[in-house]
């Protein structure tokens, strides 16, 4: 499962979004995230042990590992 994450420079998750299904009707407005100063965004694979978690729980259970060039989503 992939998610789109907005996070700060320490890896704290600010918001999480999921890809829309192919059958989604795009006639209405489209919304997205825009990283502000000191923030980043990216698409990440959810760690297997959290794949069944509720989307609302991701910020409590996960963080972005910001060490190195390739940031990744990890358990807290």
C-alpha cells in the first residue's frame, strides 16, 4: 500500500492521503497538499505491519525516517 505523506524536517507526519481508485469520478474539484517552509511531501510504501491500520492511525504509529537521501516510512 502506498500513501502520500506531508511531513516536517524531523519526520513527524502532518497529513496522509491515499491514491484514489481508478473508478473515482474527477468532475469535482481536486485537492492536494503543498509543502510549506520546513516541510516535505512524498509517496511511501506502508510498512507491512501497518498495512491493515486505519488511515487516521498512521500519524500516531508511523514517522518518516529522514536520515540519508531516501526518506522512508517507518514505525515509531
